[in-house]
C-alpha cells in the first residue's frame, strides 16, 4: 500500500482517535506556533510521530513495533525507529514542558531501578499529592548528589514546593537539607511511608512499559526513551494544556507543531 497523505489521514481517524471521528489534525499542527523539523527523512512526519507514540505508549520492543507498522503498510527497520525516538523525543519533551499544567506544592519523591547495559541505574521521580508527575531524572548513582541534582531540576521547572514526602532514604533527606541551606528555602521534609504509596504505585505504569524494551544499550538511549514514556504518561494524566477537546493521540501530535 502506498503511504499517501490520504492514507495517513484515514488511518489517524480510524485507529488513533476512534472510528469515524472527524478531526483535521494536520490543521492543528499548522496552527501551533512551534514546529519540529522533519527534513531529510524518507517518511511522512505523521508516520514518524506514530512510530514514536506507539513505542512510548505500549509495552512493545522496536522489532514488534516494526511488524505492527508493516501490517499497516509501512516498511521500517527497528534501528530507524530507534533513531526517530532519539532524535525527536527531546524536542517533544521540551515542547511539553512549555505547555505543562502547574503541579501542586506537596510532592512525593522516590526512586526506582532501570537496567542499562546490564547494570542497574536509578530513575528519580516525583508526583504531587494528586498524582500529577512533577519531574524525573535518570542517574548513574543513588546518593545525595544524584538526589540533589534531581531536586534542582524539578524545582527549576516546577517551582519550590512547600513540603516533600520521602521514604527513609538518608540520601534524599540530605539532598533536601542541602537545597534548603543553599537557597534559604524552607521545604518541609516528611517521612511517612503510606503517603509515598502514590509515587510507588506510579512507578508501576512506567516499569510496565519499560520491561518489554529488554534493557537499554546506553545511558543516553535510556534517558531519552524514559523521557518519552514519562511524556505519554503525563498526557494520560491530563497534564498538557490544550485548546479544545483533543484525544490523547491528538495531544501528542500537537506537540510537533
């Protein structure tokens, strides 16, 4: 099947946002003020965005995704899918952050494990008390410096919280205390295990998608892929500011401009 603009439009209507949904998502792209560049690619930008979204939204490997796209008339190698993700996810993440809803001032902070090149690395994550994702950061170590780096990033993008709930981690406690001392902040530290259940449960949504990816070959690949997974997870939570009623797929595609 020739992958024409007509086929692209029909497929989006039928498979991405519900059969029969009349919505010109290409026009939505044109109205957006920010445009992510797709020059030099052998594929339509819409096809590239589909591949990226499917990989981030569903628990599949690149090879499985390649077969799924092949069934829909698109011949694409798994290595090409990987290049799409590494090239475009950082740009999509940047646009999402510019349009992200503000989060609450009471955070729950925790870390989970991700395998990179056969070794465990640490994914720091925080959500607010309503469950909205605050931020995330992949680090090589689990110590005060790593926790402080994550805290600085989260506060840079989301503002200073009033309180942060953590587990019994001494590294996280030391990081918050260091930040308070450096910036004369008054962030309250709470160590109440049941209050942190919300972020621990939230880890599961990320791990469920990452597990079929069969590990990462490099730290950079892991960091970029996780950013994409987190991005789709935040869209599912309704954290993207949009104009009009858009389904989740449309919200993602609108980030490309």
